[in-house]
C-alpha cells in the first residue's frame, strides 16, 4: 500500500451550502473549514479520521449535464437507504432534483450544485 484515502473533494460554487446538504444527507458533521467557510469545508470525523468528504470553492464550475454527455458527470456518490421513497422526499426538500435514469435498486439525483448522486436501496 502506498497511501490511505484522506478525502474525496468536490468542486462547487458554494462550499458551505453544499456541505450542509451532504451533512444532512449522510449524517456527518463539519470536521474543519477555512476561517469563513467560503473556500473549503470538510465533513467527517475529527482531524486524522478517514475518509472525509470536502467541498472546495470553484466559482466557474460547469455542473454536469448527465445523462447528456456535453459535460460528463465526472464522479458520483452512491448513498445506501432503507426507504427510498422517504429518502427521496428528504433529499428533494434539501434542494436535490431528480435526474433521468434509475434501476431496480437505485434512483438518480443532482445535488444543489448539479453533481449526480444515487440513492441505492
């Protein structure tokens, strides 16, 4: 092994807002942030605990247009849920939107910055 995953970093135009969305979705808390939370926010356990998910300021971000390949999805998160209908209502209330495509055990959404994620059940 060469190393250990420290963080998954997501570019976004508003790190604090997107971190709040994922904190609610994943039940995580803010582990660290820059002085004003405008450039960098990290969710997860205390410093040194892994893995973490971080949100980094990218004011010129072009959100993915998935499933249209004009701007590829780049990455996505799969989030396990027990009750997909209840989870869907909660993520939509948090600002997510439903995207085309689903399977027998997943539904596809975009977070408030446009990054795709799946609720997997």
